[in-house]
C-alpha cells in the first residue's frame, strides 16, 4: 500500500514539475478588446467570405487565380490599415494569413495553370496578369510596412517580412519560367 502512495506522490510531483516547464499561456483578451477586434475585422471577414464563395464557384484556373488574388488583396489592404494604426500584432497575424492564402491558394493555382493552360491563350495572359499584380501587391505591402515607424521595428514584423519575401520569391520564379 505504501508503495502506491510513493508512486502516486512521485507521479504528482513530476507532473507538476513538467507542467511548470511549459511556456506561459498568452493572456486572454478582454471582452472589450474582443469586441473592438470584431468591429475592426468585420469588413475583412465579409470580404474574405465573399471571396471564398466566389472562389468555390470558379470553374477555370484563371478565375481561381483571380479570386485567390482578390482574397489576398483584401488581406493586404487590412495589413496596410493595421500598419497605419501602429497595430504590430494585428499586422503580424494578418501577414501570416496573407502568406497562407498566397502560398496555399494562389501559388499552386498559378503553377497548375502554367502546366495546363496553353501559353498563348487568353487564360494564360490572365494568369500572368494575376501573378504580376500579386507580386506588385507584395512589393507595395513591404513598402508600406517600412514606412510605419515603430511597427517596422517589431520582431514579429521582421518575421512577416521574411514570409513576404518567401512568397515573392516563388512568384518571381514563376515569372522567370515563362
């Protein structure tokens, strides 16, 4: 019987010690902050839902690419707005989303179009326009973030720049492989 008490006590002490080793959880947002963020993001949420619905009904690769670009442009506009308001954390979160939309939606669509669409077709021309406009969106976004003072100095924003560079590099590679 005492053996079980020692085992249980040892287990509880070790479990407590291991639990104390983990990272400190992020503080929960207050209801006022949650409401403020919801109001701030309402237009963005509406735009992304609309673009998602439009994307689901796109029946060609050029239309899918255009709809993905529209969603990424909505995020880029929100990022610029957050940067203007000096909201570094919001900029970082939205940049993560922007990168995911471009990396997981737009880039595979452009690559697919490059392989399946005849190079001289109107769809190929549209794909090139979308690719170039997306590269321009990233360049404008980076330029806007550089002008935002304190926000540009944030570690999270420096990471966001790296993410933007990653997707821009793939877009430029697609341009070079004409």
